[in-house]
C-alpha cells in the first residue's frame, strides 16, 4: 500500500479507495484512477496496470518503451482468490519488486499450500480454540476472513475498530465475508469461543486485556518460519498468505 503525502498518485480505483479510508481524503495532492489493461502515455513511455492477484486493487505495473518492457510489482500470487482480480502474466525483460519478501520475488521456497489445505489448517485451529472456550485473536488484514469462512466457520466474526472500514469496503464490492460484528461494547462472557480479527499491533497492546485467557493467532505466510512466530509471541501461527 502506497504511503500518504505524495504530490500525485496513479493507482487502481480500489487502491485509491482504500488509501482514502486509511489516510483520509487529503492523502495525496492529486489522484488518477487507472483500470487494468488501460494505457497511459508519458512521451514515448507506455504505462499499463495488470492484476497482481494479491489483494483487491493490487497491480503489476508494466513500463514499456520501444521494445523494452519492465514490470514493477509488490506481492502477487497466481492461485485463485475470490477477493480480487486474478493474476495476469506479463512478459518483461526485467521484473522489479519493492519488497525483499521471497514470495514477492517469485521464489516459492516456503509454499503455503492451496486454498483447501489452508482451510483445513484454519478449521483445525478454530475447532481447538472453540472447544477450549478460549477467545481466538487473529492478527492480519481484511482478506484473511475468507479462509476462516472456507473452513466452515459460520458464526459471527468480531472486528477490532481499525478493521471495520476496509472490511466493510470489501463487502461493498461483493466479497462475501459472512456475519461481521464490532467487538466494542461486547461483554467478556459473550466472547468465549469466538474469533476476533485485529491488526497485528493490537495483539500485543493493552486492548487485549478485554479478553480473558485469549489465544493469540497470526495469519501470514511468514508463520511457516517458526522463529517469526516466536518473536511475535504467537501461540497459534496460521500459515495463510495472500501472496504467492
């Protein structure tokens, strides 16, 4: 996600919408929306956005001049994801990635499995937490709702306040996420055996004190690396990646 404060931002409409939700209306001096497949020209240079299949609005940016094409992108994935446009392969002489993430670089050294495998793993985790009567606190972004639903969990999912705007935006774009409710105002006793989604920073914050005896989970492809889970104090690492 681009940072706020730029003089001008060229991005997909979904990216501009999410930036506005996160940073406010004045996140950039001016903005221009571009659709997938649309071309913008700057002199002899052609710029075209292609779906990255990562999250809603994510794109690979193809910059072409004469016979040379360079593609810049962040995370991407070529597996099916109902929350965003599917990945589109782009032929280029060079690819540039803005993160050191090995998945972003297209090196599947730590594969996260298919959607069925992910759903099965999440289902087992959810079942254990519910059986114990403990509250499951899961840290990560809006697109992580889907594997929980695909695992067969159809009860309400509670949201930290910071998750509400973007999650509701996904719903407004036709992404089915089931029954979602704000966690604020809920009684501790009513949250036994439930799932609450929160941003990663919240799981180590005083905010978690409202949950007696919570199980802290973290949904990320990086959770396959045990040292990462230990560093974050994660009790139940969920290997769910929205990148490759």
